[in-house]
C-alpha cells in the first residue's frame, strides 16, 4: 500500500483512482492517516464483511438471550464458562 499526503492526493487524484484498482491508497495529513482510496470491488468486500459481522453479532445476542433463559445456564459460574470456552478451542 502506498501512502500520499493530502496535497499529493489532490494534485494526482486521477492517478490515485487508477492505482486504487490494484491496491488501496493511504492518504495522510500532517503525518496521520486521514483516509483511504479503495476500488469499488474492495469497498464492496468491506461492506459485505461488516454486514456479515453485524448479522453474526445479532445472531449471537439472540442465542445468548435464549440460552440465558434456561435453568442450566443460570447455574453456570464464570469459571464454568471459561473452562467450557477453553475446552472448545
């Protein structure tokens, strides 16, 4: 990934758009990253990953709510939960 300053990005925007089809471009201002120029394909992948992560988090929250309603789950201690998690790894 290449990094360019915001001034360079303004002056070479067309070139950066073309280059972003091959790799993301990091835009910096005063030495700090402020933006990225990415291709449409890369952006769609990022949006898809975000959507899948949100769906997984929603599913997990619903699963936890359903599980918490069972008497067995209420009896579990933090130690029990940690042990079970480590056993599943």
